C-alpha cells in the first residue's frame, strides 16, 4: 500500500503559481498539502497539529519559513498572516475598513514583534513535532523554504539575544537557551543536511518574478525529496 504523505509550509510548498500536477508535492505523491503562501511558522505548526489530531499519515514533510512572520487570530474567528511585506486573511481577502487598509502589520512590527521570541518558538515547534513523530512512528522530514545555515551563525544568534536585553549576563543566558534548543534538533530528519533550504537547492534554475523556482527547479527539488522518502 502506498505511503500517506502530508506536507506543510509556505509558498515554496504551496507553489500556487504552478499547475497543480507540476507542484513538487504532487510529483512526490503527497495526499495532503496544508501549506499557505505567506504563512508563518506558527500557522505551519498549529495546522499540522490539528491535522495530526484528526488524520493518519505515514510521512510528514515540513518546510519551515522565515521566523519574522506571525499568525494572528481575529475577533470574527478568522486568521491573519503577517509578514514584514504584507498582511492578509488566510482566505486571501484584503484587510480593509471603510475602503482603507488597516495598518495591522505595520503596528505589529513596530510595537509588538520580537525576533528572539519568534525564533525560540520556531525551535520549540520543531522539537515538539520531532518528538511527536518519533513517538507515533511517523517519518518526518524538515527543510527551510528560503533561509539557510548562514542565518544560524553566531552573529545572528547574538543579535537575536540582544533584541530582548542589553544586559550582557542576560544576553549570554539567552544565547545558551537558543543553543540548547538547536542542539536538540535531530540532524537525521533534515532533507540533505540540517537547515538546508529549497531556494539553495534550486539556485541554478530559473526563478519567476516572485522569486520562486519555476517548473524545472521544482522538479529538481522533488527528485531530492524522493530520495529521502
């Protein structure tokens, strides 16, 4: 019997710009694709857990995204996705009130957002799913959509730690917290290598005007994923 495959992620997993049959998730035979263009790691984690609470799967593939993104529920039961570039409802509706765009994203990134908080949450999401899938005997594969190992160097981690404190002792403590979480990540579940990204793998192929791999690049990525199934 064929393995049941579920994938989740952002636009690099959704590939809305390609014909359905040409998307890498369909090439590898994924039965479920929970992804959403522009979504956050919060959304990826929560929709994955909701799915796993109600469905069976043999293989779970997660394409983690930029940790600067955020998911925000609204009073009318909808969900917003926030990125530094744009904000919208999950269903695609633009945010408007009396014909004017609400500056929710602008307010969030100016007054609320903190990279350390989002980065730490992302690591905890990764570790929880890693342990959950090991317990449930679900094959798990991770990759990043756009970020790569260069984002994880000591300078980046130091800047993240500084974003919540100017006290050297607290900065060092925050660094240790992040490194402890990173050390808990299982390198064996990552496609090709830890922190490998789809955009890095497809760098020699043509990208469209939204900076996503076109058909040949997507197929190239699908072939790599197949090797790890």
